[in-house]
C-alpha cells in the first residue's frame, strides 16, 4: 500500500514508529504529539534489548529514542555482522 495520497502528500497514518523511552510519561507525550500529526501505528519499548527485538520483528519507518546509553552501545556492538 503506497504511503502517498492523490496529492503526493505523505500519509503518516500508514507509518509505524518505534518509541524507545524508559519513562512511560514521556512515551505518552510522544504518542500524543505523533497522533496529532495523524501517525496511528506505534511500537513501544522501554529498553534497548526489547527495541532490537521489535526492529527484527516489524517493519519500522522511524525510531524515536531517548539518548543513547551504555546499554545501547553494547547492543549495537554485539549486533554488528
């Protein structure tokens, strides 16, 4: 299904966004902001390892994450081929 409408405008409702944030209140704020621009599909994670699991299982258009931590850096290194 194409992401564009007849006017060649991006249809945000078809995008899946992964939110990676340990604080549930910040995740809710992000969801609210994204919902206001018509993004309707969200995946959520509160840590790096579950985020990588979601990335492996789902087609994600974009990732919004909190600052990279030592946990992220160690997982990125392990994930390299």
